[in-house]
């Protein structure tokens, strides 16, 4: 190596260390938001992403890009869009120095209440593949990507981890059931992406997620007793449409439930995970989240688990929720700081 090459590498390493230190001590960065970028149009529904970039991200070459965080919002797969996570996305970009992709996906009521749970998961898989293909244009490093989401978004992020290799051009009709991502890189099939482990990420933060849809369906999720159907203003129905139910088709419900899909670490090592929940959460209570964490640990995976005392559900959402007693400015920052510290350990 030449003297000039050694000096260049030293300067690069020093710059990277200074950048990491800058964000780790909480200095806020100026952020640009690129809104409503379309990335797919399944069934006539335009799916978009908002991308938050710290100052300087757009001018960085791909090999020097910022680490990337991909967010999936909550809302029981029935309500909300990416805007509910605007405050979280901005906080992570400003205070963590991440390029943040705040994703949309189809909801169950979309396309005249005919969207199915497997299609939502396929949108989520496709969205991550799109981000990996395009995030360098926004100053992100596609080789350093984490996924996160809260509630339903926590479930969807966990599906990336546990089912991201269960891809098939035949989708649910495959045996065992698989998924066909809504977006695929040019010239690649779902099977090729699976072989390449194209949905692999380097870290994940799962915020008060729902990890067992088989149990949820048995508990009445598909009935009018589930208030989210009323909030969405549509008739309650099955997650997979007419003629499919949890008693006759349990394998389909388990195929969309991360708790049943966790591999043995010896067979496939999942990325480091930070899983958390509020102590007062009755929507995804600590005992339900702990069951998933216990399964991860039994299978040999690296997971950090934390219960935040006094917090209810959805405390990472923007604004205030009077029903749940949450306000973002009061309840989210300490958790987001923990998330940033975790992500810095694994992405920087």
C-alpha cells in the first residue's frame, strides 16, 4: 500500500468515527424529506415511500452512504398510512443520522376490501427490495439496512426476518405457502431473490408487534368484535377472503405468523433484534411479545428485550392519542434513543 493510500484510508476511518460520534451524542442533523415517491402499483393501488435524508446524504458516493432504516407503520393492517410514523422517521434521521424510508403498503380494506394478508406481506417484501435497489440515489448504503415497525408494522418487519426466504412465484398456492414480492429487481424471480437471500437485513427493531395471527384469528380478529374493522369503515371478513378460515386452513394463518417461522440459528442466523413493549399495553401485551422473544431465544438468536414502564400501545406514533394516553414528544424520545444506540452498534 502506498503512503498516500494509507493516509486516505486513515482520513476515511477518522471521518467515519467522527460521524458516528456526532450522532451518538445526540446532535440533530438537517434533514430533507422526499415525499410520496411511487414504487409499485399492485391492483391499481399506488404504493409510495417518504425518504428522509440527513444533510449531505445526496452528495455521498454509494460506498460512503449513510446506514438505512426502513419503517413499516402500524394500524392493525386496516388503518393508517406512513404519515403516522413521520415523527419517528424524522427523529431517526435527525438524531441518528440514518437515511430513513417510511413505507406504505396495501391495507386489508384496499381494492374494495379484497386485499389479503399475504398481499400485504408481499408489498412489504417488495418495498424492502425497492429500497435496496434505489436507496443509494438518496445517500443510503444498501449493504447496511435495518427494518423496524410498530404493532402491525412490527409483525411485518418480523415477517421479513422469518419468512424472507419463503419466496415463490406461485405465492400461497406453493407447498409450503410462499410469497411473491410486489417489486422484484430487474431480471430476477422470487426464487432467485430467495436463493440470494435478497431480503436479508443487518438489524431489526420490533416495537410492540403482533406475532401470532393464527391465535388472533381464533380470538376473533376476523369478526366485528375487532374494533379496527369499524375504524376502517368496512365489513369484517377473513384475512384470506371467502372460503378460508383458521379452523380449516390453519397452515395459511401460521404462514403469516412469525412466531411459527423462527428458524434454528444453526440453520439460519437471524440479525440482531431489539424487541420492546410498554408495560400498560393491552393491544399487544408484554406476555404475548415475550412469547415471541422466548421462541427467538430458544432457537438461539440474538435479541434484546425491554419493557417500558408506564407506556401503552402505539407510543411511537406521531402526535397524541387521547384514547391510549400517549403523546409522541413525551413518550417516544427515550425509546428512540435506545433504538438509535442499538442501530449504531450494528450498522456503524
